[in-house]
C-alpha cells in the first residue's frame, strides 16, 4: 500500500474583476509519481462545473516559493511573504490563484519526508510503466 499526501488548502482565485474569491483546493503527492504534485479544484470553482486537476513538478512549486518559476503551462511566484501565485494556462484560457506559503511549505515538507529530494528515481517503477506504455500503443 502506498502512502499518499492529500492536503486541503484554501486558494484565492484572482479574477479580472476587483477582489479575489476564496475557493477550496487540494494538494496531492504520490510516491508512485515522485517528481509531480497535483492541485485540484472542485466543480464549484470551475467555469464549466467540472473538477479541474493540474499536475506539475514538485521542484517548480518549491522554486516558486523563492522566485518566479515556470516556462510552460504552470508558473509560480511569490507575491508576498505569506502568499504565492500559481498561474495555469490552457487553450481555453488562464487562471491565477494565490496559495498560503506556509501551507505549501508544510505540504512540500511532508512530501520530502516521504520521498527525499534526489531519491525520486528509486520510487519509479520503470518496468511497470514500460509495460503499460507498450500495452496502450
């Protein structure tokens, strides 16, 4: 049985209208995908009424606590000592949320306890991944 870190957090959706709106979110980390973190938002937080989940590098989230980071669909940067901004880009548009830096640090600390930095490769099951890839081809 694999241990999974699933932490509820409060996010603040940054809208084009003045002000922000609080939305629930979840941060998730699984040792079976040791380089990635996931953030999900419930249907009520999305424009189309469906749950939204994004996966991106654990190191991107860590770097974004200190300085602007990201070069693809997800960008992270500190906006104050207490908050970071995570920007998600897709063909349909973009969304930005603020997360509490302390919540993110706590989540990352728990993930590093489970899978230390530099040891991620030992948690990959390359054989199983290759079998799945060949089966789906």
